[in-house]
C-alpha cells in the first residue's frame, strides 16, 4: 500500500478522486498543513489492520532474565559512581 502526503488545500480541491483511490485500497493519504501531518485518510480495512497500542502493551512479559546476583531491593547505583 502506498502512502501519499498531500496538503489539506490540495486534498480539498481533489477530494472525490482521492477518496476513490482510498476506497480501492490503493493508497493511504496523510494530510499536511504547513508540512506537518494533521490527519490520515485510509480505508476501513486498512484501519482495522493497523495494530493499536493495546496489542503490544505487555507483549514483552516474561522475556527478561535477571542474573543470579540481581537484588530488586538494592539501590539502582553505587555511591562511588557519583562525584562528591
């Protein structure tokens, strides 16, 4: 799928043809104002396939292994690491 960036004013002038291209599933349109992205226009199918934040939260659970000497109650740094 192709992502196309166009300005809001350009989109306004060619809205119908741009929406038709999105409906076909050919493109995703990023609308910009003064070079900054302000909106994204995509088909419902493309929007449904985009992972949301909830799908990756907690996905790393159980993937970290601590060494045998790890003590979660110990200070995060040694006092000798800092200058007096």
